[in-house]
C-alpha cells in the first residue's frame, strides 16, 4: 500500500519558502565546516565563494544596465589613462597615511631595483672611482675656497 501526501494541504507558500531558505542555509554551513573540526568553518572559502557569486551576478546586471561589456570598457579606460594622462604620481604611489600598501607599480619597481642591486652597486662604485680618478684637485680646492668664503661673508653680514 502506497500513501500519497500532498504537502500543499499542510504548508502555506510562505512556510514552504521558509523551509527552503532554512535548508539552503544549513546546506551552505555544512559545506563550509572544516572536515577535521566540526565547530570550525572555512571562512576564506566562504568569502571567496560569496564574492565570486556576487561578482558574476552583478557583472551581468551591470552589463545589462549600461548596455555594454564592462570588462572591455574598463580595459579601454585603463589604456586611455596610461596613454593620455600623467599617471606617474598615482602609478608609483608609496604607502602612506591613506594607503595601506604601495601601488603595484611601486612594488614592481622596488623588486626590480632589489633584483639588480649587485649590478647597480658595481656600476655606481665604478663611476665614483672613475670620477675620483679624474678629479683636478686644484679645481676642487678653488671651488671649496670660493664656497667657504661666500658662506663666511653671508654669516658675517647676517650676524650684524
């Protein structure tokens, strides 16, 4: 003997919606629970899944609202900014009071300098040695004497 139960006889549409929502929430929480520790959840995965879902949902909605492909629009705007504006200040921005970290370009530049530190140090030392080897000490003495005399004259006239 088979018994058939019509759920509509016992639950309203609102009650069915509440049950479905509760079941969905429970399913999400179950999938986020850490398999090793039933009381711990994988919040990183949760945040990633939610943000990706929202991104994909909003991307389609915004494309529809703006009647264009926002990814292409953003790419073209970035290309336009790089080609036509003085972006160096913002592009190579250092972290400060309003920024928590260096801009990506600043980070790349620092990494490039750091990766070539040895070669740069060698070149700087070679250039300094070359410059020192070619210094005319009489010219340096005259330059220093002139600067020192100007400094003394300025101090003596300011003290009066």
